[in-house]
C-alpha cells in the first residue's frame, strides 16, 4: 500500500468526517432503540441525521475547488443504506397503523 500524504485541507476534511461518523455510530444505536420501542418518528430523525452526516462529509471536500474526497463511495453507500432503512421503517410504520 502506498503511503499517502494528504494536504492540510484534505486532512481537516477527513478529521471532520471522522467526527461526524463517530457520532453517527451512537446515533444508529439510538435509532435502533427508538425503532424497538415503536417510536418510528424518533428513529426516522436519527437515521436522517446519519444521511446528513454523509452529505456534510462529502460537501466539506467540495468547498475547496480541486479537492477530491477519498470517501465518496463510502459516503454514497452510507446515504443509500440510510435511505433503505428509512423506507423499511416507513413500510413497517404504515403496516402497524
């Protein structure tokens, strides 16, 4: 594996993304607790915030022209997976009402 040296801007963006996704882990755990308690609206808010984290991470790299996010695939995957979770929760909520 080649040793990558990131420029200061990219390092700061990566640090910001690390913080965003570190918070996202506890957010998903909280969403699972809400889901188990059938508090679907609260679970929805939590999962939506994970989607926001992925978007915010990616947007950070785009603020500086020419900066390229090494996390684009992961951010897109996180966003898509969160969208699937929201869709499933919506179907469960609709079926339980």
